[in-house]
């Protein structure tokens, strides 16, 4: 026979109608649950795709942040290395003047019977030597250009001329010494370059 619903005896109505209504209500819930499960099953791949997109997005954001940190660190390091560039260029003009001053003194005049000129000359030479030591300490080095192969990154040619006994494409004469700061040309040497006759 028909199943007796426990609620039926409490309500004193037709037991068959109540049980049927309860079953229909329960069947309706089951239908909703089934539909919900089907929707979850169809949403599962899109949920997975969404999660993968978010993961890729976060991974990319982390990589971008790391790249930015590395670039920033490199800029800071370069600023430390090359921040003195303007100061060094200014000092190079002073060194040029010292060099010209020592070159202008006739060597035959540097004698013990001319103590003032001798002391002045020796003081200028000692100053030049000390400045070069300070330059080296801070990564500023003279370019050794005489006789070297002409390099447009290190040399600026004032003229090209054939020179007997010298190989074309080399530096014949250095008019003004060049300098590099930590391997980067700060001031190219002004030179005369050898060309073919």
C-alpha cells in the first residue's frame, strides 16, 4: 500500500495527500540540487580557466616587479659609479692646465741655481701625480693612445695624415689625453691619425 507519512497523523488530514505533497516538495528540492550540480559541473572548467588566468596574471605581476627592482638596482649602481662624471670632467680641465704648465717649463732651466722655478716645477709634477692617483682610486683612467689603433669610441681625430713608418689607422699624435670612467669613455683623446699615403 501507500506509505504513511509521519506528519499525516499530526495534521489529521488525508495521509495520502500530505505524503504526496511532501514527496513533490522533496522532488522539487532534488530537481533544484540536480540542476545546481549540473551547473557546477559545467562551471568547473570555466572556474579552472579563471584560476589559471589569475595565477598567470599574478606570476606576470611578480616577474614585472622583480624586473623593476633589478632595473632600479642597476640605476642606483650606475648612479654611484657615474654620479661623479660631471665633477671628473671639471677636474680634467685642471689636469690639462697643470700638464701644459709643466710642459712649458724648459728642462734646462730646472736647476739647483734656479731654486724657485725648480720647486715650482716639482710641486706641479707632484700635484699631477697625486691627482692621477685619486683618479685611479675612483675608476678614472687615462687612455694610452699613442701608437694605438684608432678607435672612434676612444679617439677624436683632429686630422688624418700619412706618416712614414707608421701603420695606417693608428694614432700618430696625441694632442689632448683622453679618459675613461669605469670603462666608459668620459673624454675621447684628441689625436692625429695615420692614413695611407
